[in-house]
C-alpha cells in the first residue's frame, strides 16, 4: 500500500514524521530514522485498524497572512 509521509524539521532537532491517511505520527533524529519509525507505527496501526486502499493523500500548500 502506497502511503504519504510528511517530514517536518523539529525545533529541538530531528524530524517529526506523519502519515495523513492514518494520522500516525512519530519522530526521529534523522530523516531515515523518522521515516523508519513512521513505517513501523503505521504498520502497527493498520494491523489494528485496517482500511481500504483509497489512494494517496493530495498534498498542496496555501498562504496565510501573519498578523502580529
């Protein structure tokens, strides 16, 4: 099953990794570690909560004006 991984640099170092299709989230010191942890967490989640393969999430960007 092809799923989406979003990796975000963490303020304290390392990376936060999340999968929007399942909501699983984890972290790691490197991109590879965060992705590996996400794969493991998502596999465990799907064992408990199976879901049909509905395709990958559509990711895009948007702009928000910041008001101080």
